């Protein structure tokens, strides 16, 4: 094939593929956004587990203190 034919094919492909490339860019941006959203959700989920553990630990401490107070009141 001649250089002219190759250049014409290249131009045609650029024109024909332009909408496809545009859609590809749009989808790539959406995918990036979704990935960031998933990372945020994972971080929040990790924090929720830590908070739940902290609440359980605090509840145990409160229960222990209430028992101790009850024993002290009974001793008085």
C-alpha cells in the first residue's frame, strides 16, 4: 500500500474511532469515581468496626464499675 493510502486509512480511523475514544474516556472517569467511592466505603466500614469494638469495651467497663459500686454500697 502506498503512503497516501495508509494516511487516508489513518484519517478515517481517527474520525471513526473518535466517538469510541470519547466514550472510553467517559467510562474511565466513571470507573475512577466508583473506585474512589469504594475506597471511602471501605474506610468507613473499617471505622465502624473499630467504633463497635470500642462501644463493647466501654460497656464491659461500665458493667464492671456498676458491679463494683453495688458491692461497695452493700459493704457500707
